[in-house]
């Protein structure tokens, strides 16, 4: 991992009503760039630069931090600003750890990333849903997350959680969502430059139907960037597929422009128990209670060997009338282990006489309609 110096400006992390934070942050980046080259904004209020070159030139990382602190403390006075921004500077391996080091005002020793991160809360990963789940399981710190087996984290929570686990262990320094891809444009606007000029990096675009992009795609991308600048990155969301066994968990809305961490990975395969294609077209927000029965009216159960107790003949949804089953496939059993606890489920594809195809799930003896097929 690359060793980075991060400059963190706590008063400039969010833009206020007057919109002056971007102008003030642009002055911070410019002042840091006069002392050290290759200063890159990460997001509003956060910028980073490689530590190796400046440390060799100035005689160590401590000297670099000291010089930057002195330069940035006087930068706004020289520019006619309000008299010195509050800045915190830190050094660590990888961007994630370096940002936390800057927040704490520390220089983390080389190869000491895992130990430094151990006491930080899992909430610092920026994954609220994952953090809540981990905390309910008693995993509250990055050190506790790092101590879990990598295969268990990947199987239980998916590829994004596996990436978080690698960061917590100090094996990776980047997480999706750490960088704001629109911040460069915002700073050009704050400096009074033309954001549409040719030497400006183009906004990220999604490929067209036949691949590649058109002029209309570029115009749309610029419009999305402007909307995100005004309303926040969550204002423009894009549907994306990811790994998982649960059909509802295989689709996610992410901010437009986010890197596709699952691209080319097959959704984080393998996923034992994952349904074969085609995928259902309508995943229900709230599953519907269902009953399955054989020809003699006995309730259907999936045995411990992953088989149905008898041929399936009838289906009732939400206590409604019984419908004749004309075809079915499965079951596909799934056994997920979270250390000592086991959670067993199974899924079944069912087609009734009215032509409706449904995806059903059973857990603890109860059947549910999870999704529908066209």
C-alpha cells in the first residue's frame, strides 16, 4: 500500500448555505501544493499526497507534517481569508487509515496500520447497515472485525464486507465511496476556472446499449454531476448487481459514478445455494406467507437432506384459495453459519395453473413468496 499524507479540514467537510467552503478548501489545496507536489483532493475538506518523496526531500515524515501545518496555518492570512484554517494532518499506509490518522493528528508507523485501526468503531467504515449488523453480533471495533475469518465474512456478508475486512486487517487501503469524483470540478468552479474546458478530466459515464458512449451520454453525465453537486451524491442513484444468495440482496442502489467493485468478479462467486438464471423480475418488498401441500393435503417440508417430503401439488398464498401446481424446480438449500449459529433456508421455483411463476423460500417450517417471474 502507498504511504499517504492526508490533510483533514473539519470545518470544510460539508458545504454551507453560502457555499464558501469549496473556495476555502481550494486555497488549502493550492497552499499545500506550493510545498509538496501531487496534492489530490479526496473529497471536500480532505486531500492527500504521497509521503515518500516529500519525506526524503524534507528529512522525514515529521518534518513534512510540521512544514504543512505551518504553511496551512498562514495560508488564509496571505490570501485575505479569515485567518488560518483548522487543519489536522496524519500519515499512514493506505487512504482509509491515513484519513483516520489525520483526524487523530497522528503519524502511524509503517506496517502499524492494523494496530492503529483496531480501536476504531466499525461505523468508521461508512457502511451503516453492516455496522448495525456487526454491533448486534458483538463486533464493535475494527480490531474485532479483523479477527474474524475472511471466508466467514465473505460468505455471510458479501464482497463489500470482505473489502471492509481487508481494510480492517491493514491488507487494503481503499474502500468504495471514500473519494468524491465530483470534487475536482467543484474546486475548478471555486477557483473561477471553466469546468468544461478540454484539459479537465471528463465526468464518469455509463456505457451505452451497444457499448461506448455518445455525446448525449456525456451531456447526461455532466447533468448528473451538477445535480450531485447541488443535492449531494445520493441524489442520483444507479442500480447495480452484486454477489449474494438472496435475490433481494443481489441488487443495490449506489451513487452515480461509484466504482463497480464487483465488475468482472462474477458477483463475488462462489455462492453455494445461489439460484440459477433467469433471475426473478419482481422481488417483493415484503414476502407473502404461503402454504404448500401434496396430493393428500400434507404440508410440504424440506428435509435435512435438502429434499421435499413428497411431490408438490397445491399452493395457497396469504390464506387464499388453493391453486394447482403444474411445475416446480428445486429446492436449493442454503446453510449459513455464523460461528456457532446455523441458519437453514431453501428456495423453490413454482408455476401454478394460472401461469404465474413464483420464487418461494422456507425457513423454520414456514413458506414465503419472495419474488415473481415474468
